[in-house]
C-alpha cells in the first residue's frame, strides 16, 4: 500500500513499520531520522511521542540504549564513591628536634652522625635521612657534657604503622694517636604520641673478643666497629656481638601526625583520655 509523499505508511505495509515511502522524492527529502527510535527515518507518530529534552541538559538528544536520553542521574553508589575519593589513603609523620648533648666521661672533641631506619611501607617525603654534626668540646660551665644541638627534620608517609621509624646515633672522636674511632652506638624509636618528647639513649661500643685483639686494635687505631650502623636497629646477629656500655646521648623530638585517626589509629596521649568515660578498647590500636 502506497502513501503520498511526506506521509507515514500504515503498520504492516510494504514500506515497513514507521517508514516514509519517499518515492519520487530526491534523496534526503524524507523526514529526518530520530536516534533511539530505529535506524531509518522516523514517522510523524514517533516524533510526536518522543520525550522532550530536559532544559539545561547539555545532552539534548536521546542516547541509544538509555531510554528517555536525559542527563543520567547519579546512581545509589555515587555518594560512596565520592566519600572514598575524599578519604585519605596514607598518614603523615613529621619529626623535628635536635640531638642536644652527650655524656662520655674521659672523652672530648666528639662529633655524631645520625640516620633513620624504617619499614618497607614508609617513604620519606621531605627532610634529611642522615647527617653529621660539628665537633664539640667540654666547657667549664658543663665539664661533663658535650653540647651539639644538632637539628633533625624529616617527614614520612605510610599506610602501616609497622616499621615505625628509628633514629640511630653514632658518636666518633680521636684516640691517643689522633685516629677517629667510634665512641658509641645507640638507637631509639621516634615517639608515637604527638607533642614534645625527650629521650636519653644508652650508648655502647663493640668489644674485642680477646686481649690480644684488643691490644692490636688499640695500637693500630682500628677499633671494632660496625660496617653499617643500621644493624644497631636490627636484631639479626646481635646475639653473637660483644658490646660494652659507654656514654649517653639526649635527643628532643617534636612529633606531628596527620590522618592517623581517620585510618583507625588512635595515638592521642593517655592523659587526654578520661578513663572513667572512655572504654578500654578504644585506646587500643585498631589494626
């Protein structure tokens, strides 16, 4: 059944449902196609039934496979995705302070070195991981104290508190022949609680296993020492190392943390929590 040009054919006609015959018309003179309602030219009825485009929507044409073709409304999980995007994935630890002083009876003109040791999940983002101080001497005001006041400043980021950073201090000075020899090793963890802290490190030195080796090392100026000071912060091999206590070093820390509580780690000072109101389980780290 044929229709006149410009009018839709009845459903089931030879031209197919919803098709304009367009016979005798030059190409492109039929009704335009409407996306989402078929591949061919749309009928007048389909154009009348097409939903209007939403005002203010940049997409004014229907998209194939999306029904009415308006702007897609955010799904039920969009809020959770936005919240997850805004939540932190790491926490920060900023450490400043200074290696204040040391007490080494019988020794003078000493200097110190420091370095940080941390776990695999920790990454330094700013500051210095190691340094060496100036040589200091005892004074008449404090005849038993060597004052360095050497600054430390470093910032870490991590996702796991395991492997919390430690600072290793090594003290060196001249012996009887003028050779620089180690006068003490020591290590201490960076305080976990934010605020100002002072730590006193008990230092030690490796010792020769026999009197002959002790005399030889004193005569040649090559005292026993660790090839890598970082072994001080580790436990492997320490059980077979003979050491002797020698001196103390005092360090002050200023600790600042960020986003630890958002990741489930409560490191607030114990005096800030009311034990009568806060359950005991809330003071435990939520690993």
